């Protein structure tokens, strides 16, 4: 397996590229919804009693919408690079615990776990809201609850892995999958129950616009993590040897065997009871 710094650079590169792709998706799918929500917010502010030109000047954005659109790519690129770096660190720490000899498959598995725990689980309780939705007085509480749910989502994924490993390897795969799903749902249900809920969507806000924005937001994260996983898997697979060939004796796998490449034998592989070098089909000498 490549060294830590080589893997970290590959993770950063994969995250940067995936972040720019996700930024393009957000620009196409999300920005029109943001503009529509801002228009609703400005219309509501203008209809308030006593609203005047001075009040509007005070609320003028420090960065124009054109500047915000350009900054979208910078933000998603930097965020993607950070997430790619974290994925590379997780890969280094957890690689030997994954029961697969393929480095690319291990990278995809970790990226999928991150998407499930850090994105999909929090989205189920705290979906993204467009401008004009949300109480400014509760922003700190909402942010803290969201970050805590991200952590608990990763714990739920860890519980799923423990549930899968807790069943003996000889058991039916359906039983092991059920144990994994049960562990995941248990932690997720407890997190959803304990953490507070926030219902701050105005009654007159268009429901279609709300869910189009939320779906675009979730889609951006899905594109980001899918891109990070695929690109990192490609870079890891092309940049070094597979985990199986990292040493003569690899890590133990199910069944007690080891993963490793044995010495090459001239003339092909040997079968049971046939010495090396004997042509295939010849009778082996009788044993004692």
C-alpha cells in the first residue's frame, strides 16, 4: 500500500476534482431555486410596514449574487478537497479492518459509508433550507444539532459494521445483513428521537420550491461523495500495488487463510499430491 502522504495527496486531488463537479451540479440544479427563494424573501421584506429605502440598504448583501455564484465553485472545491483528505486518512486507519483485498473496492466502501452516515442520516431529520426559511434566533442550536447528528450518523454506520461482524461467518448472508441493518436503524432511531426538531418553514412558502431546493442540495452531496469515491479508488488502484501484494503474508481473511502471493513455480501451479515441475496429468508417486 502506498505511504500516507501519497494517499493523502490522492485524496486531496480526488476531492478537489469531485468538488468542482459537484459545484457545477449545484450551479445548474440549485442556483435557480436560491434566486427564487431570495425573490420571495425580498418581497416579504418589502411588504413589511415601515420598510423603506434605508432599511433595504442596510440589508444589502456584502457580496453580490454574481460573486456568490463564482464563489460556489471555490467553496465546493475546497470542501471537496477537505473531505477527500479525510477519506484518505480514514483509508489509512481502517484499511486493514476491511475484509476485501481490492484497494479500489475498499475506497468505494469507505466513501459510501461516509455518504450514508454524514449526509443521508442528517438529511432525514435536518434537510437543507433555502433563504427565507429558518429563524435566525435558533441558528446556533440548529447548527449544533446538525453537527451532532453527523457524528451519530457515523456511529450508526459503525454499529452496522459491528452487527455484521457479530454474526458468525458461516451464517446465511441475509442474517448478517439483517444484523447490520438492525444496528444502523437502532442508533439512527435513538438519534432522531433524542435530538430536537425544528419546524420553521413559513406556511406561505411554496412547497414545490422547498423540496426542489432540498433535492438539489442532497444531489450535490451525492455527486460529491460519489466522485470522491470513484476518483480515489482509481488513483489508489493505479498508484500502487494491491493490498494483497503488500507483503508475502497478508492479513487473515475469513476461514483462517492468509492473503498473499506465493512463490512462482515454473511450469504452472501445482496440485495436491504432485511435486513441483511434474507435468500435469502425470501420476504422483505413491506416498508411504
